[in-house]
């Protein structure tokens, strides 16, 4: 749902709208205006307000914006921040923008090897920090107030496995949650939760979705156009945890339907139907959504 004002901008410039990142009800959206030419907006779908964000000024054009992550916690402040990671001559540079001051701060430079293996586009904001996981490197936690990296435990890569397979990374109920699955078509997995003191990851839930094969036979399809690149036919795209009510609900996509799975009651509820893509896709089927393709809607009256 993009406001008409932003659609008009896109139409007038023949640009492409890309939804980049969301956090607690606010969205960061970019307009691709051409080669190495992007405009970034912060958008509140609840109020239909948007603001064009000026980019950090480097005085040169030979840089690449790797990612723009949004940080917003309405319980702490009505203001939001943006974390911009730029790459220049093989070096990453991190900038932080505050809506309160409307100023970018240059935080640090980092060698290329430290960031190039991380899922930067899917940063998760919690406790004043942006968190990034990685397939092969250590996980990162960047403190937006102290403008520095802090310690964060990583998960072990199993012996004989080249890299991690992240199936979900997000926040709910004030906790970080992570799902990693090593093995094609595995329908059983563990949900890891980070300790409040960041001392370790521990197993919060053990989930087995094998019974879904009976109800949704398309999940057993051997056809390429019903599988993603890893041979999966279902993905966890959202996890909502409420410790007070002792509930944990998973939103799971299959090739033809989105379902809600209650980990405590062991119940399944259909949420929406999906029209299976008919276009042949070599690397990834557009009807099998990943966790980074979804954004939780949270109503907020925050001004942008």
C-alpha cells in the first residue's frame, strides 16, 4: 500500500518503488531513479505521511549504498533513526541519521571482509541496536546510541556444512528469534531465542510441520516451479510471541496458502490463499515467500 503522493513521484520520474525495510509501523522505501541514483523516503502507512531523506554527503559519487535500515521504538521515542551502510573502494562506512536532528553522523569505517557476508538488508532493531546475522561470519550488533559494535553470540556452523541456512530472523515480545535449518525439505526445526543479557542462544521451541503434507499436498511437489532455490515448499515468514499469554504463532507460507500455526495449541488456521505463479522461474519461485519478504503492520501515529 503506497500513498498516491509517492506513486505520483514514481510515475513522474519513471522510477521503481522498492520497499526496503520496516520497523514498528514505519517503512523505509527507495525510488530507483536510474544507475546509482536512489531517493529514500520514510513512510507511515497509518497516517499516510512520508518524508524524503537526504543522503549522507561524501563529496564524491563513486560509492554504493549497500543498505538503509530503519530503527524506531515508539516506547522510547517518537523519533526514528536510519542506519546507512556505504561501500567505497572496498571499505564500508556506516552513517546514522536522526529524525530529531535531521543530521547524518559518520560512525566508522570497516574493512570489506567484516560485512560482506551479512544479511544487512534484513537488520532487526531491538534494545537500541541493529542486529545482523550472517551465513558464514560472526553475527553483529550495532549500538545506535554509542555508535559502535557490541558483542553478540553467533550460532555454530555444523561440521561438514559450508554455511548457515537462515530460515527466519526477527523480534517479538522483546526477544530476538532465529531459525536455522540444515537439510533440504526439513519440516522439523528449532526456534532459538537470545538471552536478555546476550550471553547465548537457547532453544525456545521445537516445531514439527510434517503433518502439513497431508493437508497441503502441493508441499510434496517435485516440480521446479513450486520450489525455491533450496528445495523448500514452505517458509516461516513471521513469529509472534506473547510470554504473558504463553502463545507463539507462526505464519507459514506454502505454494497455495498462508497458514497460522499455534505452537502451544498445535492448531492450524488458514489465513489467505496464494495464486500459484505460472511463470517458469529458474532460481526462485515467486509464490514461495521468504521471511525477509514480509513486514508486520503496526499502527503508529508517529510523525515522519
